[in-house]
C-alpha cells in the first residue's frame, strides 16, 4: 500500500492520506520480437486513446471505474465530488478528453502530477495567467523507503482506502480478467461468459498445495482426482477439461505443470471455447495466470506444512530495479519435502524469475523463466472398477501404494510478452511460450476390482530414460480502435498456434501381475524384477492447433454492446511408427462466436452468447468399410444466456448462466459384415450455474454457488447407452466458502467451507454409481506485527469429518489434513 501526503496547513503540518491504487491496464501480452520495432525515444502521451465503458452515475463511482480502465492513479477529495453526477464515458478517448467528458458541468478539472492525477476546482485567469482556486503551489514526488509521498500545498487532506483488487480486504472480488483468447483484458462483469476467478490471496489463505483444493471449492468445477504427473484434471459442465491455458496461451495437450506459489490467479471459463483457443475444451478452460513484477517493493517469506511431514519454505521478492520504474523484477522460489498424511512423498524445488521493461506508459515487455524439479513417491494407486463388481468403500486415510512407486518430473518454461500502444488507433499484443519437460515414471501399479472383493494388480515398470514433452504456444494480435456511424469498434485481428510433441523410448513398459490380493498385500508388494535396456528416444505423436482470428468488440451506446468473431481453426495430428512419420490428420473449420450484452443500469449486465468448439475427427483405419476417409473436425455448439449483478455498492457480484452444449459424436455404425465409422448423434449437457463472490457485511465474505445439469447421450452405436449419463460427471454441485473477521480481536479471521458434489457414474452403462459426498473445511488466520513486520499465522483443517470418498472413477479423495504456515513481509 502506498502512502501519499496531501495537504499542508497554515502551520506547516503535513497530513497523511492514503490514495486509491488502481489496477494497471496493461496486461502483459505480445511477442518478444516486437520489441525490436519499438524506439526507446517514444514517450508516453496523455493523448494516447483507449476504449472506455464507464456508466453514468455518481462522479466518485465514474472516476473510480475510469481509474481502473485507464490504469492511472487519481487523487480524489471527498468533499469536492460529494453529490456530483457524471454522464459517463463510452468509446475511444485520450485520457485528457476522457477527464473532460467525465467532469463536464462539475466545476472540476484534473491536474497531472508525476504520479498520476489530482482533482481541483476549475482554473480561473488572473492577469492572463492561469491560477488554480485553492492556491496550488507545488506538486512533487519524493521517494521515502517503500512509500512515495506527494506534497501538495493549500489542499485539504483526504483518505481513500488503497485495496488491491482480489485481495481478502476486497472480498476476493476481481473486477478484471487478464483476457479470454484474443479479446484481451476485460471487465469481469461485462464479459459474456460464465467465469470464476480465484485470486492469489485466496489460493494462499486456503493453503492449496495443488489444484485439487481449488477445483473442490470452485462452484463450476469438479475435482477430477489425483494424477501421477502433470496438471490436475477437472470436469467443467460435465466434460473433462485437461488442456491448460497459461497466461492466455493455450496448450495443445494435457501435460504441463503448475506451482501454486507462482500463481497470481486462476481464471476458469465455462463452456465451449473454440473461437477463443481453437480445438478442444468443449466444457471450458482453466487459465493459470503467473505472478508479475510489482511497482512496490515486496519481500515475503513463508514457512509452513501442507499436512503430515510436507514442510516447505517459500520466498517471494518483487519490485523495481531503477528509480524511474523502467525495469522491474519478480522472483518466486520454493523448496518442499516430506510425506503427506497418507505417505505420498513430495519433494519439489522451484524457481521463477520475471523481468519487465516499461520505458513509457504505452509499452510493456516481460521475460520469464521457470524451472521445477519434483519427485513423488508412494502415490495413490488407481483402482479400476470392472464389470459386475461393486465399487468398494475404502479408508482414504491409509496408503495402499508401495513406497517404491515414483514419478520424477523436470520442467523448464520460457515465456515472453509485450504490449505496444502504437498510436491512438493501433495496439500490438502478443506472447510466446516454450516448455520442455522430462517425465520419468519408475513403477506404477494399476488395480482392478474382483467379484470376490480382492484385486488383480499389474505392476508396470518403465525405463529410467523417461518421456520427453515439448509445448510451444504463441500468438500476435493487432487491435484497431475506430468509430463508424456513431458506433465504437475495437477490431482485433491475429494469429495463434500451439503444438505438443511427445517422445518416449523404443523399449517401453514391462509388467508383472499380482492376482487376487488384498489392499494390504498391494502395499507390501515386491519391487518388479524385470529390467528394460536403454534405447533410442523416438517421437510418438504431435498435436497442432492453428488459428486465424478476427473479432469486433462493438459498443452501440451505454446500454448495448456486442462481441462478434470468427476463428478459422486448423487441427493437425501427426503420428509416428518406430519414429517414422505417418500421414497426418489435417483439417480446418470456421468457428464463430456471437454475444450481445445489455446493461439496463451500471450494476447489471445481461448477455446471450453462441460459440462453437472443435475436436479432432479421425483418419478411418482399415477395419471399416470407409477405410482411409479423413473425417471433418467434430463441431460442438453452445448456447448461453446469463446475468451478472453487482450488489452492495459493488462489493458482491452475483452471476447466473443457463446453457446448452450439443457435443458431436463419432463411432462405428456396427453394420455387418463391414461396419462404417461415422459422425452422428449428440451428447447433450444443459443446465444452470450460479455463483457469488464478495462481502455480505463489513466482516463477512462469501464465495460459492452451484451447478445443476441434465446430462444425456442422445445417439451412439450402442442403443443401450442412449439416454445414459456420461462418466465422471456430477450433475449437481453446491459449494460455499466463507470468512468472518472477529470484531473484538483485530486481525483474527475464521474461515470455513462446505462443498457438495453429487453422484456420478464410473462406466458408460451407468451400472457403477459413484456416491455423492460433502466435505467440510475450517480454519483461522491471524494478521499481526512482529518487530514491526506484518506477519500472518494460518491454520487450515480440510475434510474435517474424515469423509471417505471417490474424487473420480479411479482415484480416492483426500483424507483429513491439517496445514499451517507463518508468513512475514519485510
């Protein structure tokens, strides 16, 4: 929080006031190579135009929204703006012109300082020289430690709380999202998609060791269960959504990595995302936003325990390298080691370093490098429920996997982005990501249920050489702002591409069997004796998505706006046989999106949206009568209508969305003697989502909601499956997380959550029913000072009742776990 000094009394006493710290509008997107086009001599200019959507209303509210959208700091004297109204602002304007329209007929004007703008009464002329009423004598900036002081003569002191958007003090309510596909940064309320945002303070305060805890508490996501490696799985709107998006860059396949301590926030978008990210993601997408450099110096060290013996230390350093704030840095480092409550060992070493460059307000560029080395052993064993067996009830507080099971992951990631406001009309954005990972699975057991209550187990052993995965993702967009026939346009054109290439050794897995054993016998199983000779590393497959996009963000007036876009998407799937490239699947399709938004008043946004999503078709193999046919990409369609409503002076956001997804199918028609592989039928997912985030009272913060869905398979090659529910998809979820600040004890907050996930099915015949479950979490944290350093003590108890449950069809849920931490800022 920055401290600003405004006002000097006749006696010379300086009074302090705290000023609103708005969000910086630049969101860190564009290609690193574009920096070569930029001349360092270009200076920031208040004439640089931006697109604004500020509703008419009180002047204080209008200026607050203008500050958020422009990224400038505004000092506001409460008495000056009290009772005044503003006509609002809609369209593309330079900052000075934006101020003029907002302050029209108020008798006020904005004066620029080195650190932002202040509001004063309009100037008068004396002897043909402008003079400010109030005897404005001096505006200067002085650096004092971690604060910046603004000294202003003959102005009364004011106080406006400086609260970071998405912080606990701000009720975890994030008002802007970093971007959805080509659209870039937007107001959350005015984005016509169902979106939830989990900010960094909430991730930290619930002590999330991985994404399972976040998916558990998010009302539109379902915990997909633990995995041996890579990102955690989740289910959105009844569909598996495993392909991550990182800083807006979509990955082409499921494998990547996430370190919770490096996340700024997690943005989850429900529904089809074909226009936004190309192929895949029929149910939705999860965007992991990493931390960036801060303008203020930040020194944070945290030590804690995620449960059992999982101790860790985390260091977060950030700030500016030079006095002019041109170069910034951010470093996050983590060391974690120890076994969980169920003896799952996790040793993790992680470091992330980000440098940014911002010579003027209209240019931003950053470069990030991250490295993670993680080893897990004794991991949860996948248990497959076979036909004609009963899903067992298992104590989740115990480990059933041999201690020698292990996975070792080494990840390196390089990311760069920039944003350049070329002039009043054009802005260039883009980003680039390269990731290389090595994943070595030593031994992994798979268990299968039997009718007699015992298990058949396969002990798979893999080579020490592991597997290699390469991810590449990038995009470049050009925004054009213009007005035509009184209608404001923000036209975006661009190109994005992402691919995933997977390698593994020629000599792959071997296995040994353990028939008819108990869970304890699985735990005590012998280490497989077979050996695998080293062999050449060969490519196995490559997945590519290419997108040529055009979209128009249209503002008709203060009430009506629209998003219209088209993505010419190409899917390329290449396979290899013994390292030799085979004929590739290469097909393209045009996927549109159309959204209309209506705001009857500032606090309420309604919308309707249509979007499509693509999935790969196939090259039909020689077991079918249409052998060799290359089928078109599968086109799934989504219809959505939603409402977003800000209550209690914008402290609480309520959202609701009605949706219908029609997912295309492909399968064998089973016609004999030679069946044909066809694209036909639909899987229908339709329902209602409700979410809420914000403050109910000054001391009570809530976040949660619910999802109710009707899921069915309309047509398939097996008539007995028509009308059945898809697997691993709960049709009902209801979740709430709450925090209450104890008024009598300053800094003490108690927390709790109740998370219900309804029943789902583990097989396509719907004979294996996975029971519903409700999980309870409680916690408390205390914010105090030790030797003048802000210090936070945090304690969290997850799964309070020790509920035994299945997170997915093959993985058990997490047991009761106690986590604690101490964080100090210095």
